[in-house]
C-alpha cells in the first residue's frame, strides 16, 4: 500500500511530489458544493458541505465538514456560530452555590469520617452535584466538579485552583462543609464552549 493509509471511511492518497494530501470520501463526486451519494451496501451516503470554503466549486474537496455537524446518521445540524450564551443561560454562581450548600449538607450531615468509605462518598457527591447542575440547563457549558473530603484533626489546609478561561463567560462556584469529624470542599467549574 505504497503512499496509502486507511482511515475510517476515508482513504488518504499522497502522490509523489504532491505538497498536500488528496482525500477521497466514499460516495462523493469531485466538484460541487454539496453531494450525497449512496454509501456502501446501499446505506445512506456521505454529505460534504463546503458552504464557507474559499476554494472554487470545481476544486477537489478536503472532506472536512466545517459548517455542518453530524450527530447521528441522517441528522445534520448547522453550526450556530453562537459566541456567548443567551442572557438567561449564563452560569449563575450564586444559584449554584446555594444548590451546593443544600446538597452537601444533606449528604454529609451525620456522616463520620472513615478513610475506607470516603472515596465512595466523594465520588457519589461529585456525581450528584454534576447531575443537579446539569438540570439547571447550562447547555453550552462544560461542567467540572471537584470534591475534597478529609478528616478534622486540627490540621490546616489551603486549596487553590487556577484556570485559563474567559472571565466574561466562564465561572465557578464552591462551598465548604465541616462537621466534628470531617470537612468537605466542593467546587464546580463551568467553562463556556462554542
């Protein structure tokens, strides 16, 4: 297979002396802006949209779909090019902090620190927090939950987090819980993605 490398549904061929690879997508004709041809075994074919391409319509396609996202076979959704969330769907840190406080108190009240059960407790708390925050419908935010549970033995601890993000759109919420035997710090980081 000199000069060929198999990829999923795409064969990439690089002729000798050619500066860039040429992609052949099954079911695609050369040229044109949008093509849909029957795929293998008579199934649905491949759609290639070059809506925002600067290349002439008769130029060979790169096979990249820059303007169409495919979520499942046969369903295509155009990009929204939405650069920030709707005003009602900004991550509301104070609302999430109230939720964190209620959830942390309800799960940890009456629980004594045990080093054998604490990892499962932290995992369950982080899953519950993640699911409850997702129910608040911050659709275009990636949610990361960090839970720290430790024993209260008179020690001190400093917890610091740093992130590279957009200070207008991204945010975080955190809460602290302490009983006579354990402490917990719960942090939720929400980063907006286009």
